[in-house]
C-alpha cells in the first residue's frame, strides 16, 4: 500500500542481514526480483529501470544509505528503483526448503 510503504524501513532497531538478486518463477514467466532480508522479515521487490539517468548534479537527491552494497547504490544512481511486490513476509512465518536445481 502506498501509505504504509513509507513505514516499512523506518524502524531504527531493524537490521539488514542480506540483500541480492533472484529470479522468481511466476506462473509461466521468470521475474527479476531483489530481496531484502531483515532480522524480522523478508521483503521481495521488483526491479525497475527508469529511463532518466541521474547526472552528477542530481546525485544529491539520492539518499545516503551506507548499508547498501556499492552495486545497489550504482543501480540507484543509474535511475533504477524497486517496487514492493507483496506484503513483507515475517520470518516467524517463513519456511525454507532446499530444492534440487535439477
């Protein structure tokens, strides 16, 4: 939801444990997603690319986030952004299973 998405990352006690790209199988297609694993939930986002690239004068509008990887910071500077695909998944409701790649 638009109004509650601003509060997702606002907790100062929340820790980012890991983040990275993943291909998500969605019915008949593959979706390029970016996951953010926090200490209390998993956030799945869809990768979007903006046609406008930020120039050197525009970099001041990009928030400084020291916990983001250099690759992710570069992606954002190039006009990329993420939209939340679904509600965050609380870790106490998450079940992990090993799936054989074959």
